[in-house]
C-alpha cells in the first residue's frame, strides 16, 4: 500500500483515540477538582501541563481559568490537541480514505465533527459538560466498533489499530502523570484524600470496574499503578496496548526495527520499580515513558511513512 495511505490510516486511529481520551480526562478531572479541597493547590494548570500545552495555553487563556482551560482542551480550533481539532483532523484524513475505509466510517466522523463544532463550546458550563463529553466518547466508540466489525483486517486496518493503541498507551501514561504531579504537591492534604485521587485515576482510564473485578481488593496506589501499566487483560493498560501494537506490526512488511522498538518499550515498562514509582518517581518515569512512545512513533515514521509524512493532516 502507498505510504500516504498508511500514514493517514495511522493518524486517523490516533486522532479518534485522542478525542475520546481527552473527553474522558476532562470529565473526570472536573470531578476530581470537586473532590479535592481548595488548599490542595490543584487546578486546571496541572492538566494543561500534563497535556504539554502550557506555553500555548498561556498565550490563549483569559481571566476565568476554568472556562478558558476547558474551552482550550475541548473546543479551541487553534489548539491542535483539542477534542475539536482531533476530530477535524480525523475527518480530513478519512475524507481521502474512502477507497479503504467503509463509507459509514466517514459519515460517523462527519456527524461527530458537526456535533462538536456546534455544541462542544458549551462544555465550559459545568452542568452541560458531562453529557457533551459522554456523547463524544460514544461517537468515538461507535467508530471503533464500526471499523473493527466492517473493515477488512488488512494493512490499512492494522495501521489504524497501531495508531489507536499507541495513542491509548500515551494517554494512560498521562493519566498516571496527573497523579504523579498531584502527589508532588501538599502531601498532607492529598494524603487525606488519596482514595478520591486514585478512584479518579481509574475512572479517567475507564478502569474502575475492571480494577474491582481483577484485583478484588481495596484501592491502593501500588495496585492501581500496576494495573494501569502491566495488567495484560485490561485493554487500556500500557502493556496490553504494546502487545496489540506488536501484533499489528507483525502483520506489516519491513517490521523488524519497529518490533524491536516495541519490545524495548515493553522491557522498560516491565523494569520499573513500582514501589519507588508510587513513592517519589511517578511523574518523572511517566515523562520518560512518553518520550519512549515518541521514539517508537519516530521509528515507525522512518520505516513506513517518509516521505508522505508532510502531506497529511496532523498537528
């Protein structure tokens, strides 16, 4: 297949997963701020930082921090990482993939884009936020199911699958990064509300019920981190995502270098000392994991996508 088709499929998977994950993260973070006391020193800047958008947000923001932050993350067209921008990029890529992606796929994403453009700006209102973000998640899941159930599981689908799981692994690391950043703040205040913090971490990854079924024990930091990093049966754990990436990569040509890089990232995850991670190194190690995932993307880029990389809709 053409490298231009491969890169568009890959980024379509990433953008759809990014839109869904950002919707989940903003919704759950809103609840977390309601659970934690004001003296904890936690605000929307933490989420902006974890998303790597502090510089862009500082140029954009207005006086009302919450409203500005939520709009920036959800409905700001000039923020390439916002939900609206991710949906727009996915829509543009799918527009050129009608020969390989089922027609219904473009219709679903186009419907989602029109909804997001018209209504997502209302997410700045707390009362409307949860329902709007739930609709974004539902549309993205509908698209994921449609592709899995109707698209040939040939090379184009495998690139979508790789993009989806790489983005998912990155977001799981960022969810844990939020917890790591919060733990570096006032330990006395956060210690009194630790259960709320870790419950919301699980909810951010849609992992709360799965954790309860698999772990069958009280919520504890070490168990939560282990579950989100290494639980092989949970679809959003980093290990599961890497295994899915390896499975998809193995079905593509010229895959040796990419498989080696996937194995290196998985080995790094398995080598983490989780007790030390929870006590003092969570924020640092999640940043390191995100850099490894960027490195994995760069290996894929050199292997399959160059020179088509400059021609696609991407941030």
